[in-house]
C-alpha cells in the first residue's frame, strides 16, 4: 500500500516538473499559493520523500519473479 501511495506522489511530482519544463507553469505553486507557501512546501516535501521511497523499488525483487522461480 505504501508503495502505491509513494508511486502516486512521484507521478504527481513528475507531472508538475513536466508542466514546469514545457509550459513554465508550476501547478503545485498555483494551487497552493506560491512556492513559498507552507502548503506548497509540504507538497514538495511529501513528493520528495515519495521519490526517495521509490528508489527502494529498484532494488526489490518482484513477487511474480519469485512465484515463477518456485514453479520451475
């Protein structure tokens, strides 16, 4: 469950960075009152923590690979 939540926040962050790169528009800042607003900073921090959590996904073995290995 935590993996999915982290992935959702990471996707939100990626979409926000995409809007900044393509359109020079920071959606989070626009929604929450600017980059310096406390709510925006909380969202940025949660997205960053989710990204750090998602790093662990790269180093985990997938459950389906374990099941396939047991069948063979």
